[in-house]
């Protein structure tokens, strides 16, 4: 078998066999296929696509390129949640304790942030003492004892995906739906979950700008998961403005705590209930969406979800007193406000610009090697559809500098105000795909 023949075959629009795909991924992982040939193959896929069976075979080959996690020793059905990324996406910090408070075990492997999309591990590390470096035995024991644990992504999982992703990043082939789907699903499946709930973001603040593209990605990821025996559901959710109010690591931990106390932003709460309800159904803890939502609401009103959050933080070395004393979280040196320049209704808050501003403050990474500041970020005071008067505060800036002219200008440009009223909230949930 020769790589040049596989490149030509895909270039001409033919489907590769499972044997050909596995041979290619195995040899690329072992550096027997050079980057220039794999780059050519990625470009061929970008233009010609892959059928569902090819995408599933590619996913399976990338899974088999490295270590796979076994969660069989954990009691119950293990359901994972994956978000395709956005601005202010605090869902895991709320969902993990909320769902486990309803009886579903949460054994989650999460990542760090890159660019303006925040990483769950970074957010959790803003809690003093918290750590995610656990052995597999400690991880399993914590889930069996407390029904919840979160660890960082293992470097031993899917090495083929890591090599291929780095290549796609510099060859303009990142935005290929088959390559995106196989990249995401290889990591999720290798992490050992029995079922997976996908939160596929739609809008200007994420990779899938249109419902059509998000639907295509979600449909393919569901097909791949089912193709290897996983129970799957995908939810298409809105990211045309930041989710919730907080953007930044410690700030998002504060917002997660408020949400678990029943006081968080309505859009964040709503999304957590939708995702959590499907997680409870897949884990056989509830039979209907209505029943699951009632369980989630009770877990918050009774205080059990917040107790689970404290238990989870404490079990992984963190200071659980942050719930009552959030001032123990990292605090930025300066806090100032940006005010509106005119009166009217907010028509747009561009999430990508807001996310970039947060990254420029230090809340995100420009490269994988960048250091982040856990204390800085932004907190929205207004959302799309709200009326604002001229000179009214619409966002707070948490910074290590008293002035940030470039960032302030970027934020001001991200806000569109018009005199005509606009309905609050686009369809927040667009579709469900199973």
C-alpha cells in the first residue's frame, strides 16, 4: 500500500476502505508517512469529504493509535458531555455536580482553553489547591465514592489526532466537517463513556456559523458514536452572544456557584437543564425530559447540587469554602466599567470580539504555551434585547491594568445598539439530533 495512491483515490472522490484508513493512520502515527503527504490527504478530504463509514473508520483508527480509558469499574452508566466551544461556556462546572446530585456518575476528562474559548481545567484551577492530576485508580475511586471527578486530558489518548490536528492548523484544513467530527469523537470515545451528549454551538462566537453546518457536524458525530456502540444525542445551541454573563476563569467559577444556588443567568441555567435532562435520560436516571428537569430543579432548590460541588472540590484538594467566601478566588487588581454611547435596544453583542478582548486581558491563550491570568475577564451587565440608556454600564472589565484602550475599543465595537426593539433571545435551542 502506498500513501500516494490513497491521496489520489480521495482526490478523485472515491471512498477509502477501512483497511486503507487504518494503515494510513498507523503509519502516520509512527512517522512513516511524512507531513507533506498527510497534508495533501487532509486537503483532499476538505474538498471531497468522507462518507459516514469512512469517518467512523477514521475515528476508530485514531482511537486505536493510543491508550483507551476503561471506566468499567465505575458503577452505573457513564455519560459524558462535550461542547464544541464558545464564549462564557460554563456548563461543565454547573452540569457535573448537578447531574451527579441526581444519581448519574460523572467521570469526565476535560481540557485547557486555547484562544478565546475557555478550558474547564483552567477554570477549576482558579480554586485554591484544586488539582486534576489523578491516577486512573484514584479517578475511579473518587467517582465510585462521590459520583463525580474531573481530570485533565491524557497525553496518551489519540496521538494520531494530535499530530493531524497540528497539521490541519497550518494547512487551512481545520474546517472540514469529517476531520472535525473524527477529532472530537476519537477523544470522547477513547475516554470511556457509555453515552455522550453533544452541545454543538451555532453562531458568530463559535466554529459553526450556521445551523446548516452545525446540523451536518452534529449528525455526523452522532452517526460515528452510534457506529461504535455509544448512545448519542446532539443539541444545537445558540452562540450568537456570550453564554451567561462571565467570561474568564475565576469569574466563571463564581457564576457557576451562583447558578447552583439558583441565582445564575437564565440562559446558562436553561442550557444546563436541557443538557442535564438528556444526560439523566441516557444514564437511565429519568424516563422523560419533564421528569429529568424536575429532578434537576429539585437538586438546586434542595441545595444538594451545591453540596456535591463542594464535595467534588474538596475531594480533589480544593478549598470548598470558596462557595461562601468567593473572595478567596483570584481577584484582578482593577475593575472598571464600559458605558454605552447611545440609548436604544441591544441588537448584537459579538461573542468573538468579547472573547478576543478577554484573551487579550490574559484570560485565554494565544498559543498552547501561553500563561493565563486566572483572575481577569469580563462580566456582562446587559444582554441582547435589553434597553440601555446613554452612559449606562453594559460590561465590567477585570484587569491588571487600570487602562486598556485597545481592548476597550474592541469591546465598544462588539456592541450594536438600535432604536427599534428586538425580541430577547433567538431560538436558544435550535434542534435535537439522535
